[in-house]
C-alpha cells in the first residue's frame, strides 16, 4: 500500500514530478521531504487532514512561497529554485481554488481573456475575437454557457467550469483543483466530473484535493495521502478500500456511529401546513433526542426550514409549534429565547468574528446582565473548559479565531451553542470543508447533544453526512418534503433519488 | 525543530509592537526635554501639552466609537465646530444660563448623532458618504448661526472656567478626558455592551446570528460619537471664549490618526481607549517638540497625515503578525503530537 512499487516504475511519463520537497515555517516542519508525482491522463487525489501539508505543497508548487529544498519538474522542465507563479503558468499548470478567482462584474469572455490575453486589432481590443476565444474554450468543455453572460449571474458550478475553461484556453497540461465541489449541488458535481473525466481522456493531468471520499472514489485513479508533512501512502484507487484511506489520513482506525431508528412518539417541534417564500405546504414533526437530516438540491427549500426556525425568513401560512405552543420568531433574538440554536453554513462569513479571539467568539453575545463585568480570567477558564470538552486544538482561549483550521473553527462555533444545551439546534452544512477526523468528532458532538435531549436538525447537501449521523432524514423537492426516511432506510442513493425524482 | 531563540525574538517583537507607541512617546519626551531643557522640559510646557490635546483626545474617542462597530463618522469635526458655536452663542448672544446652554448644546449633539444613525442604519447609506454629507450640513448651520463671523460676545467666567479651571492645579480638561476615558474603557473592555460592539464591527452577520440587535449598537455608536464631539465642542468654546465657524475642521485628521494609531498599540489590531490616548499624546509631543526645534508651520498637517497613513498600514501589519505567530504556534502543537 505504502509506496506502491508500480507507481515508482512509471517515472518515464511523469507529468509532474516533485522530489524531496521541504518547507519549514519558523522552526516548524510543514513538509519534510515529500515526493509527489502525477501522470498525464490521470486524476490523482491528494488527501490529508487540515495541517497535513496539502496546501503547503500546493503553495510551493504554485510559487506563492519559496521551498526550502527539493525539486519540481513539470513535463520534463525543471523549475528553478525560487520560481514564481508566472514560471508555473508558463509550463502549463493551472490552479482552481475554492474562491474561483473570476471577476464577478465582468463577462465570461472577458474573464477568459484576462488570462489568455486580449486579442487586439489596430491597437484596440478586438471584442469579436475575445468572444471567439471564449467560445472555443467553452466548446472544449462541451458546455452551453453564454460567453456574454456576466459571471456573477452564473450558478457556482458554471463559474468553476468557466475557471477551468479559462485554464484550458492556455493549454494547461496540469490542473490542480482545491475542493472544487465544496459549494456545488449534486447535479452540478456530476457535470463537473463528466468534464474532468473527458479532460483526463484527452491526456490532461489532474490533481484533486478533496475531503469527500465518495468523490475521490468516483473520480480518481490514484491517491497520495499526506500526514504531518510526510507522504504516508500512494496507491491505485482500485487497490485500496475507503477504510484504509481513512486510516492513512487520520493515522488511526475510525469507528463509524451506530444508527438507531428513533420513533417520533413525542413530537416536540411541529410544522403544520407551513408555507413561505420557498416552502409550499410542509408538515413535519420532530422529537427531542433525534438527529434529523434535511436535504435537497439548491432551491428545493431545505434550507428554509432552518431559516424559518431562526427568524431568517417570514412564515406566510401555517403554524410552527414548539411543545404545543405557537412559535413565530421575528428575528434571531426571538428564536434564541424560544430555545433555538443556529449554526450558519458560511463559517467565516456568518459564524464568527474572525479577528477576535476564540474566547470572545465563544461569548460573542454575553448572557450576563447589562452592568456585569466580564472578567477576563474567569471567562478564559470557562472557555478553556469548553474547548477541552469539544477537543478544540489548540485549547487556547486567546488564539485569534482566523488562525484555527476549518475543523477547529467549526467546533468553536458549535461549542458556542452546544455548551448550554439548546432545546433545538439547527446546523447548516456543519462539516463543509472540514477534514475527515474533525468530521467524525463533530458528528459525535451532535449525537451527544441529541442523547442529552436536544433536537438536532442537520441541513446539508452532503448526503453521505446524513447517512453517517442522522436517525431520520427529510428530503425536500420544489418546496415540499417528498420523503421522511427512518435510519434503516437512509442511504446516499435513496436520498439522491428522492431529491432528483420528478414529482 | 522549534528554535527557542526565534520565539524569544518573536515574543519580544510582539511586546514591542504592543507598547511601541508608548515607548516612542516616552523616548520623544526624554529626547526633547534633553534637547530643549529651558523651553520643552518645563512644567508649564508639559501641562500645556496635556491640556491642549484634551480636545483632540475627546474627538479621537468620537472617531473611535463608530470605528469599533465598523463605521466611519466624518461629521465629528463639524459637530465639534457647531457645538462650540452654539454654546458660546447661547451664553454670549442669548444670555442663557451656563448649565442650560451646555445641556442644550449636548442635546443637539445627540440629535445630529441620531440623524446620522437613521441615515446609515435605517436608510442604509454608506456611513462614509452619509457623514460626509451631514458634516457639510452641520457646518452650514454654524455659518448660518454666526453669519460667517466670529462670536466675540462676552461670556461669564463660570463658562470659561469649564476649560480653564485648575482644581488642585490639574487642568480641568484633563479630568474630563480621564473620566470619559475611564467610562469608555470599562464599557468597551469589560461590559457585555462592549463585547457586542466589537462583535458587530468584527462580523455584523455573525453578531446578528448570535442574537445581537446590531442596528441598536450601530445607532448607539453614532449617538455616542456625536455626543463626545459635542463635549469636545463645549470644552473648545469654553477655552476660547469666542466661536468661529472656521474652527474645528483641522482637528478631524489628528482625531482619526489618534484612533488608527491607537489601534496598533496596547490591544494591537483593535480600536481601544488607552491606545488612542497614548497615540494622540505621542503625536502631539512629536509635533510640539519638533516645532520648538524649529519645524515650520506646514510641518504639522504633513506629519499628521503621514502618521494616519502609516498607522493604518501598521495596524494591518499588527493583525497579520499576530495571526502568523498564532499559526506557527499551532503548527508546533500539531507537529509535537
């Protein structure tokens, strides 16, 4: 499994060949002599927990940061010791990040021209040629995107496709995709994958960085796993099981959560004929002690259920009741009074004030009275206990929030609510862009909250997550709940089927 | 492996960053006192610097309060100017009782703050633009009230004593600044209100989602800002005993320079009371000392402008430095496992 001899024997046609690359940050070894190679015409997964060294490796390859040792060659061309982003661009490597790097106010064609160069005629930009270049680039992807459309008006999947088209307009031989699907819906992921497979067949080398094992399994030919700045495994995907991959990533065996059917014997929260801007007649009931997954495609209305509970969307008709009493929050203040906790999907954008400390983020809205002095030391002690309990690393209350990894920052946002046991907690995409180890810990936190008597509602487009953590699942389509599945009925395929199926 | 020396250097750099402006202020004080023992190093000069800057400190607090919730208030200098005109006018022209005139002036200041708040929070106009506009309107009211002339009407000693009084030999203005600073410091650093203000400034959406009514904090910040500018105006009117619509506008820049430079020190990376006080005095000691050494008149605005630009750059750098250090600490922890 480790350093599969087969992968060593292909040195002849390596497209990307990185050898013994090292990076040290202020005395800390981020990468300690890593070998990484990608062939033409393969999709190669680069996996590892946050902090394992994936992003450092990408930064060194991209020439954003200088390396402290090792060599990089692309298509036989060896890059100089301190190459810059332009050099990498010249040898045909393109990077596609989560933040896609397109300019929203400009058209598709203009964005493509930004990197491929503006064709000129008599010194002026030749706009029809700009459009032609874009059309050719988009045709290669076999997608129907209007080059005159303003990028901001396109769905996110189309935006990433434009980003890829832009890379290909420069004849890139190697694409590095960093979590390209984090913001995409199931259908969008499928179309992106079709395109990536086609590019592979045309001989392009592709590196996929992802936390989603199901995607890696569906798409990749080989996998390299990093842990603590070292390569801990290189394997053909067909020769390694998911459990083995996870063990490589985490460094220990991870035991899945047991799924138990809950019986909604004692409904605590009820939706009765609820209508809103996005929901058309939804009735559902939820009990304490349940972890209920709510899923659907973008626009299906699944996120609206959480928004209604937290006063983020107006109720048009119908009733929501908690313990039999009418519940109609006008804003988050009402919702919190009604016992609801809410974890937004966009962690840094909506979940935390990232420049403040972890302690301040835990107690962002202190519950103490108006004239209560917030004394730093007792608060820090309380924060430390909470951080320990939820296994946040480092458990330092004065750490600046923005320096935490995705998993740890999400744990802090969760701990803010879970520490005082709300009756209902609504979570939006709780493990988006969180590594596999932290994902399991977050799932365990949710289970513990439910066991302690909370109702946990997980709103997510990640169906694997529902399969892993939920006792029940609701699937929304076109503003209605089309399926209410018990634990034994939940599977990614069932969830996908219900969310896609025409009514 | 982590090298201990590097970390010591890093920690020292962080401490220096934290107290850098304070160290600079003290060094300048010592330096100028040494260079000009007869004029700079006198009790009267120290007292003059302390006294002179009180208005700038109050105005810097007025700039700082909206900055904490993530907003600019550019109208503070106009509020200061109009307040000093009104208080002098009420007393000198309308022969109003001093206490009533002061209360009325401060009430008007609160009203401008309320108007700013409504325009920004309810009408959702960008604060920078909104307060630029209201500042011009408020300045216009001052011109209308004075008809563009300086008010020389005699005012009673009870009024001028507000700023010129020296209980126990301490300038009364220094006492006002101390009291205002103490109240602001307690509220901002130790009361839930302060936490919610920093939360609102840090991420308004996240603050709302934890149940903070951010609109109220934004409104309050603009009203406090105008109120503080009003206090500064009353002190200014009392000190001068006269009022002119031309007075006040030159103080806007030093006030913002103080607030931004203050954000690089004591609590680097965030606007804070003590840092603001230290920054205003550091700037004024530098200017006063250099002027005594023969710096020309044009030097002061050039110095203040440079200080504002540099302090904004520094405060960004302070945040990044802190983040870098935290990150490398974290890597060490992860690496140690």
